[in-house]
C-alpha cells in the first residue's frame, strides 16, 4: 500500500474509531429521571434491548477498530480485515436500525399500540439518544467507505495491479 493510501486508510480508521467510541459514550451516559403525577421513572439505555444492542455492537466495533491500528502493513491478515470490516459494517447497520426504530417510538409513540411518546417527559435522555444515533450513523457511513477502500486496496477487484 502506498503512503498516501495508507494515510487515507488510517485517517478513515481513526474517524470510524472516534465515531463508534463517541456513540458508545453518549448512549451509555444517557439517563434522566422524570415524575408523572405520583409515579417516577428513570429513562436509561439499559431499559431497551435495542439500545443495549447498539452499545454492545458499537463497543465491539470500537475495540476492533483499535486493534486494527496495530496491524502491520505487510501482514497477510489484511484480507481477513476486509472480511471483518464487512461483518462489522453489517453489525453497525443492524444495531443502528434497531436503535433508530426504538428512538422513533420514544419520540412519536405508536397510537396503534397505545404507546405514548416519552421525549416530552425526558428531553435530556432523548437528546443524548439522538446524539448517539448521529454518531452511530456517521460510523456506519465511514465504515462503508472504509470497506470500499479496503476492498480496492487489498483485493483490487479491477485487477489493475501487475504482478
């Protein structure tokens, strides 16, 4: 890999690492207590399996992104990295989609199921979730670009290199 390509690759990996790490931190710190008449409740990400999945998936991708920083350029493991990039990109997409669906229900409710929106009661929690989802979406986009870059750099699908 040329120096420019390697630098571009490292920059993309660093941005992806930062986006997944920030989405984990923002979602994990999202909590707020609210009282509705005599009933009080606490909104936190652990109340929703979709939000837990989002945090776990982004944590796994963050650790993976950190470990790939230390992989030597000449290593034959880069072909494995391309496959893992694909799997982890799909993991990020699925966790983002699940969390986005639950956030939408929290924001607007579901009149068919008689679920009330909660964002009016816990706006700080909803703002944190929105921030985490924005960072998660950025991570998905960066990982998609990174995947395309990795495929082009490692596998060379157009067979442009001469042996």
